[in-house]
């Protein structure tokens, strides 16, 4: 009854002294007197406590069931909860003040309540109220602005029901723990349904239909939510970081819509005719999704399979990124090295990745696919089984899949009838490398606070001077960008050359490798009696 004191006082202050209000004023005064008589020591203690502070023993005076509580979540995002109950409790010798709260959330399909507990450990003397992990929203100095921002975020959270690809920059919570964080910069797939199916969390409580009174047996409808309910809407949504290949919880405030960049295709070093062909085929495959042109066996052969052949750093991955941008679909990258070596491991991992790709209509890039496409023979039974598993999965895959390899001659002949197009990439010549330098320097220049001061002639100098592939050029430019940001200076030829110096290990390794190869060739020629040059 103590928590009724401010309401009783406000009600009494709002009444005029008249015969008509006498009985009500009498009852209100009686209630106020009763509270002062029974909790006079508490009221006295509160009056002696500095304003804005609270003691552990009087924490309970701040909280009453149903009130809205303000705090920060695990990613330091502001949020609200509704108080269900509280109690003082000793656990393993530690005295705690435990708050039971609930909040609204959706599981990708339904809207309901989740519950959680928040403990405050015994503290001595007094403590700032705003230093508590949770405290009444009514005591926040900017409560009106907080309410406004939380309501806007709730609308965004509700828009993210279902599956959505979004941009995300900042920390996220790793799926197995409420405390482990990882850095997620790039695109994420918001998919709470698959999150719960594939990666059930140990700390996320199930969504419930009823509120804390247990009065409702049905899940909530978005149109019927009141303002206080929306204020408690979850500050996070659940999904998958495409770059890190990690399931997690993402702060709604850090999510933004994806802007597709089809101009990436212009940066790919392949024949313009091939680019035009590729763009047309991709756009057609995405737009039509035609079931009429099918294999004799239903549901076979509906995918679009491309093979990208060439050495590292010549544009194979960039081509896959361009395909995803043209298709306006997420890019799911899988390396053969992540799938294990046994048939069982490979099949399990491959099925899991294909399930994700099909659910999200993603472009699937299988990097270093040699192990899956190795030519079958009588000696390698395990390898033959892996190739057969992959052939079977490929037959029934309905989306776009790109395979990269630098061992074209070792591919099993059965793949010829499954592959729709094959692009070959040669080592970059000076002109091509100059274009790669131009592309990545332009991207660096688009970063906030970075200016690039390098001419076309200087880009050609870099292309002629260094034997770097595209991936190495990207890394060097990124090092130069980071240095320029820290030193607040432009990216110049000298700075890039300095950054390139840190990559000379690769160049020296190539030189040593060529020297070994030349020595081996010379030895072979001497054995064969071949002394030609």
C-alpha cells in the first residue's frame, strides 16, 4: 500500500473542499494517515537520504508492479521493461534485490512477452538511483525524449518481423551467450525463426502469449498494441552475420536498409561481353523463377551454376559479390576448408549451408571447390563419395551457386552438364592492376575523413612496380587508409609505397618459390639431357 501514497496525495490535492467531496477527502486522508503510521520509519529514512539517491534497504520504495523501468541492455542500448514483482533474497550468502520483469518481443511471426530477472547486489550507504541497472522511467530526466525514441524503435522492430537483409555496424551478441560480443560490420540476415531453429539460445526465454496476469491465451496483434506495450519492445533482433558466419542478437538502432551497388560489376576484370551476358542471365533467373523449364525429373536442374577459374586475387570473389549485387540477394560464402574432411562432415555442413541459402534466396559462393569436384577414380573412395554427395546436392539446388577453383583439369567430367557458365581469369597485367588500384583507392577516398592524392600516372607506377594480386592491393590500400586516418593526412604515392613495403614478404616468397622451381627444372633438364633455354 505504501506505493499508493503519491497517488493518494495527488488525488487529494486535486479536490475542492466541499460537501460533495467530503466523504472522498475523508477516505483519502485516512489512507495517507495509515501509510504514515505504518511506514513512518521508511519515510523518515528517505527524507534523510540525499535527493536522487537510495539505500539498499529502501530500494523497494522505488518499484511497484506494473511500473515501467528504464535501463541499458547488453549492447548499451536504452530500453524499458514492465515490473512484475520484486523480492529481497539471499543466494549463496549474497544478499540480492531481485526484479522480475517482462517485455514485448516477436519471434519473427508472433508478438508476445518474454520474462527475465535483474538482480541488484547489496550495497552500503546510498547509491545514485540512476546508477541502478533498472529504475523507474518516471525518474529519468529526459523521459519524454526517451519515450519518443523507444516508440520509433518499436516501429522499426515490428517492421523487421520475418526475414530481412540489413546493414549493421557495431558490436552484436554472440548467439550462445548474453555476454560474449563480436564485431559485425557489413550485412546481416535478420531471421528469428531460423535463429531459434538452428541456434537456440541458452539465455533467451520463450515468447509467451499471456501477460503477467495470465489473462490472455492469444498472441498480440500489432494494431492493438498500446503505447506502454510498445515502449517495452525488444531492443534487439536475431539473425546471422554473413561476414563472420555467426548467429547473434543485433541492436535494432544500428540496422539500416541495404543499398545494392550493381556498379561493382564494372570493376570485374573480364570481357565486357561476358559481363553483359552475366548480368542479363542473373537478372532473368531472379525475375522469372520459371518452373516450366525443368529437368525430366521434377525439381532437378532449376539452379544457376557458375564456375570461376583462376589463380588467387584475380577477381573471382569480386565477381561473386557483383552477382549478389545484381541479383539483389545476400551473398553466403562457404570455404571447403570449413566443412571437414569426412563424407559425413561434408554432407552435414553442405546441407546446412544450402538450407540457409535456399531460405534466404542467397547467392551461394563455394570457395576452393576443388575438393568437391575432384575427378573420381578407383583409388580414392572417400574423395569419390564427397564428389558424389556434392553432385547430388547440386542437382536439386534451386538458387544461384558459384564455384571457384584454380584446378580446372582435375574436375570430374560429370560437372560439365551441371555448370551453366564458366569464366576463366588470367593473372592481372599492368593495365588490369592499375584499374584495381583505381577501384580500391576510390573506395578508400569515399571513406569519411580520407582524401586520396594519387594521379593516374602514379597508379600505373604502382601497377608496374609491384607484382600484387587484387586481394593484396585491397589489403595495402586498407593499411594506407588506416594510417592516413590516424595521421590526418591524404593517401599519397609515398604512403601507399610504404604500406606496400609491409607486404614484401609475399613478393620475396614468390621470388624464392620461382628460384626453387627454376632449380628443380634445371636439375630435371640435366637428368634428361636437355640443356635448351
